């Protein structure tokens, strides 16, 4: 029996040998000593006895017997050789009681090279074993600027707390992204149970991924696994049946194929004119079809969240303007991310065919639901999403903030103006910078003092008072339960709050136009047509969705000036981000007379040079804010350390 198995193994070796020669590549095992020099090694670390994945064993340490094996570790020597006899004896021993003696190996750049035990590796690879025990010495390379080197040092940080050596990536930042998905910090040690569950989850995924042909794709299995987790989540992976995985993995196959690229993003900057037109049939014939059932899913109640309150006003506006044609309902997840998927499921089961999820915190639940219910139109309120499985929407609030910035710059007698931001997320940064640009346009010497409402125990009023700040840009809208007048642009001189102007996001205008396009057949079954790209609605002043309400405290001439600028922005004759713009570090972000592309505006992760303040460290944020920045935080916010 062992002779026939050796012959089969040798045939595999010969096939690989011929293929490598045909491709012009080296047909034998790679020897690490031939690949690197001593000068490339910074240090050696004894890892002790560890389990190493067989597919990560790349060759031998020295040139020794490397030509006895093809590059796939299968044997090349004749079956009547002493080498063959020893291989067959090892095979018999493994089939009877298993190979128990560990090999000796070195690890370099997360690949293993055998010092002693090549034939044991060969036998185990032949029988499709997964791993082998080894006494391992790690050869740590010197740091360089190469991408592979940087990824490897990210792996070393990851290994330090996890001892996981079977997962590697082709792109930088993936280990940090993985920890974010898992809800772990970089310095948090893993328990044995956590390591075991993670490994089981990875193998659970890998079984179906490879079954569907994943090994034929250019990305690494780790890349595919992370892509899956970022869409479907980690928490319930082990509980999923193979049937569920066979449905989920093919649904995101395109994401694997285009990796590391994201699905292209199509920014829709204004509503289509056709969406406003009612069909002739709808105008002359009575409506006989049942109302379109629409569900709104909020993260918080309107009483506790001004954001939700604004969307609820929009829902009521939708019901009034399309009375008889739509039926709406709403539910609240109470800040529980797991409740999002359940709320969407309940909406679908009760007949809703259009679902608006009104918070970035519901993005992941929305993506999963869009994949699960392809006939349901699901839209999430967030910006800068590259998920191509659903549509997202957001308002160009920065246009209104630019106008209020002009007002603040004109009215303030002091060269200091306050700004209270909610969360350091996409969209919010553009609003901060647009306000600062508006101030600079009329008051070049003024400085914006930026503070964050999402920072724990932040005494914002005391901070502004100590700096004699009289005008502040605060929250755009307050919920009914909050009686404060600190919203919009307000004057806080003499201990009295006077509201000056308020930027408005009229969500009802957006909902009306989107739903009308569905009712009139203009929407086009977009979910089928847009799976390879993300459609982000990003409407501004021209759509009527964004506006500024001015108070009687503004001089008439100033109101007239503001209206003229507003009309110029609405018509496209003027753009707030069309001048020379530099960030706090002096970097030129936009050249004079150039209009900054909307994609760059939506993805801003820097602050203007007349802003005093910074993005807060993660450790300073409230727990709710931490959840939000993990999803939509600017730049690499998910990777930000807890340093002060």
C-alpha cells in the first residue's frame, strides 16, 4: 500500500515539476538561505512549540535535500531509493498512529522553512493534513519601506496578543480592521476560548469559500474572510449552517473578485427631473393599487435624538404629501446594533417593500438585509459607503454651514467663533470645514474653536466662555424633550442665548422624491442594476432638501447678501470649496479656482487651517460615539489609539 501511495505522491511531484519548468519558475523547494542574507535579519525569537499551518510552509532552511522534493513538497526520487523507503515508513506510521514528533522550522515573514522534518511535512501534505507541530525560531527582518515588510510588522503586533499564525493579508491595515470587526483592541489579550472560536469560525467560512472556488481567486483567504466579516459580521458565524453560508458567500463573490478595490461609488448630486413627474395614467385614472408600505427604522427615539426627530418630521411630511399612496411605520432599535437586522426582518414580514434605515449605525444591518431580501428597496442614511448592495443617502449640509459661517464672520465682533460638532464622521467634517471657509471669506483673521459633544464630560460652555466667544455653531436641530436654545448659529453674549440662523435638512423632501420615483416607475429596479457599484444620494440646496432659516436678528442687507450667495450655490454658479484651501498642517488641499470633487468633500479627514481643535482620541469618546466612528469615522479612525 505504501509503495502505491509513494508512486502517487511522486506523480504529483513530477506534474508540479514540469509545470514550474514550463512557466520558467524554480521547480524545487525554495531554500531560505538562498533568499536572504544575515544582514537582513534584525533579531531571532524562540517561539517554542507551536502549531503551524502546512500551507504556510514554503520550503527548507538550507539547500540540503531541497532537490529531493518538488516545490509542492511531493517526493521526486525513485521509489526504490533509501529516501523513498523512509518516506513510506513515515506514511505507514502516520496511518497507524499519526505523526507525533514535531519538526524544527524557522519563520520568516509569516512563512515557515523546515530545518529538520522535510519528509514528515511531505507525508502530511500528501494526506491533506491541515497543520503540524514545530519548534519554531522567528527571524525578524529589519524594517524597510516595502509594503510586505509593513504588513508583516502589523502581523507581529497582532500575533503578540492572539498567537494566531494562520491568517495573513495582502493589504495594510487589515489586522486593525479585523480587530475592529471583532470589537477587540490592539492590546487586549485573547483567551483560549476566543482563539478556539475564531479558528473554528475561520475554518467554517473556509470550507464553503474553497468549495465555491475561492482558491482560484487572486486574493488571500484572509482577505476574503475579512471582507465577509465586514459585511455579515462575526458574532453568529459559528451558529450558521452550511446552507446559510452557501447563500451568503456567493452573494458577495464580486467583492472577492475586485479585491482590494471597493465597488465604484456613483454620487447622485440632485434628483432626476423625471422623478418629479407623475405618469399620465396616475393623473387621469383613480388610484386602485394598495398603498406602498414603507418602514422607517431609527436607532433612537425622537424624544432622545434630534437626528431621529428630523427623520420623523420627514416621515410625517411624506405621509401628508403622498396621502393615500403610501403607508408608513417606524420602529426603534434602542441603540442595539443586533436589533437592526431583526427590525428589518419584521418590516419585510409585515409587507414593507421600501425601508429607510436612518442611522449610519444601521449600515451593516442594512447591507445584510439587502443581500437577503433582493426584492426590497433598502436605503441607509450614511455617507461614503462603498457597499454596492444597497443605496445610501445624505444631505450636503456643508452648503448650509458655509452660509452660516459667513453670517458668523460678519456678525462676530471677536476674532474667535465656536463650533460644536457631534461625531467625527464622514459628512460632519465637510460641514466643519465649510463653516470655517465661510468665516474666512468675510473675516480672514477669525479662528474657529472646535469642540465635540461626543466627548465624555466635556465642559463646552466653560471652554467657550473662557475664550470670550460670542457666536457658536451648535446642533442643527433639537428634539422636543430638550428645551435648550443652543441650536443652529446662536449668540451667547451677556449670558443670553439669541438664535441667529438654523441650517435645515428637510428629509421629507428627499423621501417624497425618492418614493415618487418608485411609484412612477423611475427607480428602475436599481438593486439588480447597481450591485457592482454604490449609489449615494448626496443632495444639496438645489434640491430643496437643504436650506438655512434666518431670524429677525440679522440685518436686512446681510440677509440679502446671504440669499444671493445661496442662489449662486443652488444654481451651480458658485461652490464653497472652490478656493485655495490648506489644512492645519499647511498641506494644500485645493488649488485656487479649482472646484473640489464631491468624492473628496465626502471623504474629508482633515481640518482647515483656521480651526483650533482636533479629532478627539477614541478613549475620550462616549460609548455611543465609539460605535459610530467604528462604522463611519473619518480616515482610519477605527485604528486610532487611545493616546491622549
